[in-house]
């Protein structure tokens, strides 16, 4: 994600109160629509009709209930069918896109459509070299963040769409401004998917936007098959499930991922026992440091430790953390093995498209020797 990733990963987000883009098509049109095969993703649906598709993004921000944002993907130079609101029409294939999160970029790159990326929120935090080269040659502009959105640059780019993610009241302002400018937006809710393969399945959304459905389906099938194969291998070849906890406190509060979260599901699939696996929630849960410490003292491994690069950075947050068994035993691994000098982290950029790589990393950490000779990809040990 972008430079505000840390802030977003630890704050409890305020629910956006906004109008939905519900479909306005006639019942005769509705009856002709056929849903595609979305297997794991819960936040989107693509319906196909003769000559066009409808992308429906479901509950696209935390706390949203019964909210559907509908977009009609209609080929260029094709007449808009009767009963469809032109405000909800996206002409495909798109040729220019602005992304408000770096997590969207890997899927565009996977479809070889990097040249269509014209603007990004936080260009300093891009990891992929080809994208950084496009920035250096002024082919990708930094459009700023939320209320600091550079409207002049957005207008100059004149994108086909701006892909946004709604995460709180701070998002409502800039999204409204974009709409006032006549800019088409699409909500991306991949960050809310709890199934790792559900998050990766958002490649199908980009496939629909670029008229590359077959390529997207092929890419997804490859990822899905490798993930499922790894998951089965792990479950058949491990003995025991080491206990795991995550993160670091922020201003005396430790925000804990619930047991039904994306990362907790990855830990489970990797043969781990996440200490908060039994707590269900739609948001990260705030705990006092003492409450987490009492539970973490029983953990075998400590993962995803914010931006920590070494032991000193951990104990500088709170000296008591140095007394945890996982700290003493050196069982600390962070997801910052692939980071640029400016802070671009590939875990957040291409990780969502490649959960099979994250799965193998975590499994190899929790079960040393499971993959002989394997070298960690996204993770590295904290020394």
C-alpha cells in the first residue's frame, strides 16, 4: 500500500457515509445478465451480457452494509443500451488509469498494461523497477493523497478511471472532489478480502477493464493451483502448529488482526496457530500493550513487525518486548525483505497478487526444513 500504510493498518476506520452507485438498468436487461465464476472473492461480482459487462463492487469500505457500487463496462464506440445511466459507464478497454494505492499496480503489471498507469498516490513507495523507470521518465505522475490530491494533475491526465479505496471519512472528501470534476472512479475493495485467494482474484476485475479476461483467468488459475497445492503439502507434512502473533504497538495501543483476517488465514494455511484466531471482527482490534504481552509470552514466532529492521528498533518501542520468548529465541521475521531505499515494499505491492509466495515464506519460517534450500522471498529474519 501507499506511504500511509502504517497509519491505515493500525487505525480503526470511520465508516464512510456516501451514496451508492446502484445499478439503474431495466428488469429486461437484468434478466439477461449472467454472473461469471468468482470463486473466493466476496467483494465483487462480474455479470456478462451481450456486448457488455457489469462490475459490482460490494460493501467497498469497512463497515459498509448492503452497499453495491455498479459499473457498466461497455466497449468504446458502442451505443449505451437503454436504461443504463451513462454516469456509471466505463468505456473499455481503459487506456489511462490513476491508482490511489500501490497494491493495484501488480495486477496491472501482470497483464502487461503498465503503460496505462498515468498517476499514482505516493510514487516514492513503488517497488517494481519498470514502474519506477516510468516515473523517472515522467510517464507516471504523483497525484498526492486524499485531501492533498493534486486536482490539476488529475485533470491534465484526464484518466478513464481513478481506482480508489474507501477506508474512512477522510476518503469521502477527495472522492467527492473527483466526482465533481467529472472523473470516473471505481472502488477497489481487495484490501477487505479475508481469503488470500479472494484478494488475488481481483485480477479478474482488471481483466474486465482491459478486455483481457482470458489472460486474467489464466494468471489467477496458476496462482490458485499453486496456493492450493502448497496448502495441501503443508498440512500433510507438518507436525504441530507453532503459535504466532503479529505487529507492534502504536502510541501505547496494539492493533490486533482478528482471527478471520487475511493474514490470520495465511498463518493457518501455513500450519500456524494464530493466538487471536478465535476472535472475529471486521476491523483491527485495539488492545493495551499489557494485554497483548500476557498472550504473546506464549508465542513461538513473531511476524509482520511493522517497519522494524533490527532488535533495537523493537525494544525502543517498549523494553518489555525484549523479554518475550520469540525475541529471546530469535524467532522474529518481518515482511520487509524486498524494500527500496525510499521505502517501497513489494510485500504490499505484488504480495496480494502472489499469496502463494507469502504462504511458502510463512510455512518455511514456522516449519524449518519443510522446503529444503528454500530462500525467503518477502520475509527476512530480524537479527
